[in-house]
C-alpha cells in the first residue's frame, strides 16, 4: 500500500498501471524512472497559447514547483463524494507502462489501456484529467521509432539514450494538460448556476460528460469544452464567460502602443472594458456575477485547492482567507468595542488610520496588540474589489475604488494601492470620454448656439482623433474653443506620475524648461550626473528597480491618458522619459511610435504658443573625440633653433638610422605623446564618434565643439545618426590666437530642446583606478538588497548606497579637476607646392653609375615668406642596408663597404647653399643630383621649409617646419660589371703574349708600357669588364698615382663581350703605423665585432690588405660613355677584392738588389746575351750583389744565393758558402756591395735567386731578383 507523503494536499497524484504482458521486474524498472520526477518546475511546463486555458499556468518563467506522487492503486469508491473538496486525494492523471515489441500490437495495447482505465474509473467519474501509455521498447533491436507513437500510446525506443530526459518532458506535458483542465473546471464553477448548485448540496460531484463526436470532455485534445457540475450525479454543462469577456477588447499589434478606441457607454455592462489598450497576450480579469443567495465560500476553498496543486501558494492563500469587513475595524481599534461596531455600520477608513501613521513600526505594533496582521485585513478588503463593482454607477464605482486605494495606502501596500489607482484612472477617463461624447452629440444637434447655422463643429477630443486634430483634419469650418482649465488635467497627470513612480518609472526624468530658465538649464556635464564629467559618474547604474513588462504596461496607460486628455506637454514628457529610461525594453515599433508621438505633440505645443522646451533626452550621444591629424603637406613639425645651423655630420644619420640603444625604451612613449598641433588661421578637423542606442534615426538639430582657453570659431552642423549604430561626424573650426586650446567636449541640441554640453575628460591613472574600484564594488552589490519592498526604489537611498561604495574619505580634502584634450596652436606657417619638375610622371630611367639632374620648381602660395629650406632624401636601398647593419651578421670589411656605399654613394644629393628666401607668390628652383644604383626602385625627396627668422619680441626656442614629399620611381639597368682584378709585377711583361692572354698584341703592350722608366718600381693593374647591355660602351681606366703622370686607357666593349683593361701602376709602400690600424667604421658605432676567429698574424694581414686596397682605389677610377647618346657614368671598382699575391706585387720591397757577374781578369768584360750572362766554363768568376736599403729604418741583412735546381751545385764551385752571407747593418738609403768567387766546371745554364733575410725577422717580402749564366767552352 502507498503511504501518505508529506504535504499531500499539494501533490498531484498520477496513477501507474501495468498494460499487457509485462513482468513485475520490468514494471518496477520503468516505474522507478517515472518516480524519479518528484518535482516539476513551473517554467518547464509548456505554455498555453489560448488565454482561457492559461489561468493556472501563470506567466512565463514563473518561480515554483509542482509536487508529484505516483500511487499504484486507485482510491476506494466510497471516497467519490470528496472529489470536489479534496482533489489531491484522487489520481488526476494515469500513466500506463507497457513493453513494446511489434507495431502490430499497437491497436491491441490501446484497447487494453482504455479497458483498464474504465475498470479502475467507472462511468460518471470525473477522473482522470489526463491519460497516457508509455510503451518501452524491449531490447536494443531498434525496430521501432518515435513515429509509431499514437494519441494514447507513446513509444520509447530502446536505442534512445538518456530516456530520463524524454520521460521528464512527457510528464511535464501531462502536468500542463492537468493545469489546463483546472482552468476549464474553474470557469464552469464560477458561473451563477454552478455556484447555486454548489451551495445547495453537501457533497456535489463533478461528473464526466461527453460531446457530440464521442470524445471525452476531459481529453486534452478537447480542452475548449468545460466540465459540468451536478448536484446529485452531475451538474448541467455550463458555458464559460471567458470568451465573451474578451470580445470587446480592442485589437493590438505586436505589443505596440496604439490610440485606444472610445467607449460608447459604461452603464449596464457586465464586463468592464478598459480604455487603456494592453499588450497582446495579457489576460483579461475573470468577472463573476453572483446572486444574493450565492456564497463564494465553497468556491474559494475549491479554488484554493486548485491553486495549491498548481504550485501557486500565494493565490491559494488569497482564495482561502475570506473574512468579514469588520476585521479591519477590530484590528484598527485595537479590539472589539463600540468603535468597531461603528466602523462596521459606517463603511470607510477608520479614524485610526491617518496620513501620519505609515511607519512599519506602527503597523507591527498594531498587529501585536490586536493579533491581526495587515495581510488578513488586505484579504478582507480585496472582497470589495470584484466583478460586482461593474454593476455600480460610475460615480459610485469611483468612490468605492477610491476607498479601497486609500485603505491600501494606510496599510502600506503601495503596489496594491497602485493597482487600484489604475482602476480609478480608468473610471475617470471613462467618465471624461462619455461626457465629451455627450457634449459632442449636443453640439451636433445645434444646442450650442453660436449664431451660425449650417456648420459642423468638431467633436470632443478622444484618444483616436487627437492626432487628427493636430493636423487640422476635422470636420466643419468654425471651431469653438472654450476657456481651458488645466487643473483637472494636472490632477489626473499627478495621479499618473504617482502610480508610475510606485512601479519604478520616473515620468519626469526629462524636464520641461521655461524660456526664461533656458540659460540656467543649459548646464554642462560637471553639474549633472548624466553628463559624466566626473569619472565616478561614468559608472553605469546597476540598481534598477521594477519589472520591465509591468512597467511597460503602466507606461502605455500613462501615454494613452495624456493623449486622451489631451495634454501635449505631458505626452512629450511621458514619451521621452520612457524612451530615455526604458528603450532597452521597448520594441522597435514602440520606440518609433513614442518618438513620433513626442515630435507631433511638441509641434502642437509650439503651435499653440507654448514656448517651453524639453531637456536633452537622448542619452550621451558622443563616445570619443579626436583631433584629426593634418595632411602631411600642412603638418607643422617642431624643431629647436639649433637646427637652423648647417649640420656637421648629416650623412651619418643615413647609416645609424635609429639611435636609441635600447630595444624597448619606456621613456620614448612619453616623449612622443605630445600635444596636437594646430596652425593659426587654418581649419582643423575634429572627428566625433556618435552612437544612437534607439531603434529609430536620431536627428540632432545642432552639434558643435565646446572649447576654452582661446577663441575658436566652429559653426554647428546638423547630424543624423542611424538606428542602433555608430557614426563618425567631422567638425571643423579655426583658431584665431596662438597658445593652448582646450577641447572640453561637444554641445548638442535636439529638435525643440535646449542646448546640452557633454564633456569628454581624459582621466588620469588615479581616476581610472577609482572608477574601476567603484564599478567592481557595484557589480558585487548586484542582487544584495538592504531594503525591503518599495524602499529599494528610493533614489536617495540608492544614491547613498552608491556613494558609500569605494569612496573612502581622504585625510586631506581636495577637488578633482578633470583634464581635457589640449591642442597647441602655433603661428601661421607658409605653404609651398611643387609647380613643375623635369621628370615625366615622376619616373626616371638610368644606367648603373649614371648621374642626372632633377629640377623642381617651388611656388609660395601663402602670404608669408620662407627663409629656411632643407632637403633630405630616402631611397629603397637605405632600409635594406640599415637592416643588414642592425642584424650584425656582416664582417668588418662588409660593414665598412655597406657604410661607404650609404655615405659616399647616395642616390640623391643636393648642394643648395644656405640662402633660400622665397617671397609670397614667387618661384624657386631646386636641383637634385640622382645617381643610378642597382637595387634602387624608388626614392623620395623631403623638402622642409619654414619662416623661422620672423620678428619677435622674445627669443624663440623652437620653430616649426612644413614638409613636401616628392616621390620618384627609378628604374636602373646594370650595363657593365667588373668581374675580376689582377696585379702582376712589371717584369712579367716579358712574356705578355702568354701571360695576359690573346686579347692583347705586342703593340698594345708596348703602348701601355710607355713612360715606365724602371721596371722594378712598377706593376701592371688589369680588370675584366663585361658588357651586359645591348649597346657598346667606351670604358676608360684612369690612373692618378703619386710621383707619376696621369695616364688612362680606353677600350670599346661590345654587347655581351669581356674586355681586359691594363694600365701600369707605380708600386707603393705604406708605413706600419697605417697598416696596423683597425678597420674603421664610418658611423657612430663604438666598435664592430668580427664574427670570424683569426690569429694575430691573420688579422694583421687582413688589415694590410684593407689599407692597401683603399689606397689603390683612391688612385684608380673607371668610367664609361655610351657612344650614341653620350650618356656617361662611373664604373665602381669597390666590388673588386685584393689578394695576398696582388699585395706582394703592389707593395714596393724595402730593399733593392742588383746581381752581376764579373771576370777575375779585370781586363775581361763578360758579355750578356738577352737575360743570360755568357761565361767560359772552368774559369774563375765573381758573383757580385749590390744591396740598397730603400726603407726608412736601418736593416741588418744576410744574403743567400738559391739555385733554381739543386743539381747545378755539383757543377758550380763557390769560394765560400753561398748561404747567409752577412751584409751588416745598412742605413736608410745606403748601399752595400758584396761578391763571392764561383767556377763552373761544366757547360750549361745556371740560374740563382737572391734572397735577403733580416736578422731575427725572416725573409724580406716582395723581393724577386735572379741571375742567369750560360757556361760555354772555348
């Protein structure tokens, strides 16, 4: 047996029964899943779209739960008489549990399920209200699907995962069916016949009836029918009054606010139709008309049980607590006595309740003394507010509603008071409209005598024709305007504002300003919280009070009442206040209607002579303000006065680039964040970011800039911001003075409104921290209510709460001065422009190494002269070279070459002097030299100019320049390349035909050797030049050596050919002080670290090669000329590299050695045939050597004769050792002669090479002296 659970009166019973051949284990398994749902949340129940069935479902997202129990046995039959008074004791729903295996048994299962229900619930039983059979598929075959579900049986497949979720959804639907049945049951019970039958029997029974098609009236598919009540076995079927009560309601479209239709009569109506239109879906209150013998006690008990089962405990309590009216008198008089009896005989508010006794403490004290609380009295008073009020005369109904509202006010129930006051306002407006209609009918009958016949006067104003009267579209030609008295209208509007204030809506949020008060009303943001000048005011208000849906309904009524009076200033104020406070909760149609209504009402007000204006209501329109940067040609750039002097090392800036040694310099950001520069007497553009949060286009009549400090002329403009979007608006102005201009914000004015200033301060870090701290504190306070009831809506307490958060009182009081955007206004500047240039379309084509002149004509188009002009250049090769230098992966030689190319071979150069005075309206020419460099695709000329030396009473520290940027597109073709370089000793020219190649003949060699006196002091310099172009070029190599005449050689190089250019070059020697120096850097770098690891000797050799190469390139130059066009240019030799062998041939030796062969007989002179000495074999000879010190320091030398072949030593006999012959110390420019005897015992050629060694240091480099001897017989 199932036990009685806790709170069984609030539990809906659902009977579980087995269907078909289901085992006990399977039944318990599936029943356990269903029993797991003991509570169903009210917001999980599917909503009902039909209004008459939505009574017990409540509004969406209603808090609360339905409590369920699942018995397996029906109640006894003798409990049937308690069906109406104890519905929780009976199963309101039935769930059959079956196992599903084949679709063929579906009809059999449905028949068995209906038969089982008929067995448990005999004919005539009102239960159950909802039935369903859940067929759980056995196994996981997946043979069935949800498509097999019928109206009675729901198949749950075995393959379905999370069956609990699906079963819970099904149970929620069944609960919704039961609650919908409650609505139909209550509708039938509230009829007069049902009430009379309910009171005539002790235990009336709710019977089950049927309709013509044979379906059960309790079936959810036929919910439109109503259950019947019978005194014995059943009541007669009764129709519901809910449909008839909704027939008179005015139509509504998408919840928009529309003018409501006028009522034809308010007398004799059974159901009250309000003149205030409501949103679609709003439930019409059920009206019940009962006879004098009818009592609602039993009905209240039944309704309380139904509300309790529906989970609406508060409504259940209101239905149960029904007492007499004198309970209030007993409670107010502190007990039973004559005062209570007098209060009972004379209805009205007791004398105990005065306007001063409204405190909660006083109410609690009265409740303690009388043992009655306010809720009990309120429940008793609510009996007076019922359907019977509609049967009263309008004036009597107004008195009753006024008394109920006054009583609720005394009890402190403000919301109930506001609810009744809304009925009061509706009654007043009904009476007003009826009076106007009666007056209109009287005037149309001619009773209003104006002495004019045949005219049709307009009818009294109503809610529908108010807009027609504004446009004048009314009938008749003559309109009689009576003396208007606004006292009644003001009383009604005051009551409207009071009701809306209780619901948390401030209809006076947008003020109406008189003309004489407009100057005081044009306050800035630092005087009003909405402006947001203070950082603390920028925090959004998170303490919003009220339910938006309820507030919107009240606002709709307020706007409709103001239109019906009509009071056009009130219509404007109500509409704009609603838009400002509740635009987020209004639909786009409602926002557009309110905006249009306010505009028309404001126009009507102005047309009637009312000069009052409305305050700015559209919120904060501006989000940000930014001073637009001037165009580059007009942007002034500030420089110190020292920049007027010519720079000493301007070329170093090209190499160094960024001078900051730090990768990230935090001080650099603060340095760059300077004030915006504005030029005097020139327009400045200010960009405003505007935002419109409304769903209609917002028209701003006037928008201007608010400034201080200097005179700033900024004409206002009109702007339109599209709906719910951002827009950037540009305003311009002119500063007529020099100094600091402060931009405070903007001034905005809407149509028919006052001018409002909106400040845009720049908060400091401390202010930002305070704002963030306060915002965090307010976010933490959301949902934490310290005041109960309507005290939470008190703006004073809310503001006190916000002020107490995050605002610790400082020890020293100070005032925060907001900072604003400032601009520096500089003196008027001249303006130049490029009138013409020698370039065509700004493009230039060059050969590599070619130079050309670019001429620019500048014109002064301003009224000020120019006395300073400076040109700087930039090209595409500079960033690449600077990046390579910054990476640091180059060697020391590569760094030097890169810097040399940037400094000494720039693409653009200019030598313009220092006098650049340009008068207004005059022209000035500038000539720029352009060098063709491979890899350069574009270049830019930057012309900076200023009127710097203007007359001034004080010494200026800075001056401003303007800049012209002239871009150039450059195309450079590579025509000639120096592929290789070679330097050989001069004596090698003896075999020039074989050594230098077949490209030169003997005549060419002789021509190149002209002017060479002594071969040992000269070497031969040769390069290979390759022509890459399709035209020939005349290539010339020029020599400018010290101690020798200038010489050059030329050769015509054809397309695609290689020409070797040869020219003699005097050998030279550099002192050790020069060759021992490190490889320098041409920039401001302190040092350059080489990536390669070299020994000291290798590093010294590298330095010698570098310095000898630099000295060589200073005296060797190459150029080319195109014969046809006579275009000429230079051929760079810096790509050529010097090797160690070339260095030995280029560097002059420190010693000179002359070898000779003499006979022992002084009278015999040896002959020389070519390069060979002719000597007799087996004769005594002397090998002489004359050594001269050509260096600047003394040398201690030894001489060694090295044979060309060691075998000749067997045929040559020396008088002493030929090795390490000591020469002693030879002073600079001194000579030493030494000889050694030799005898050649055999015929042949003997060759010896002289090798000089410096004692302690090694061989003398660069010495290549030898002697050849031919020994012959007699």
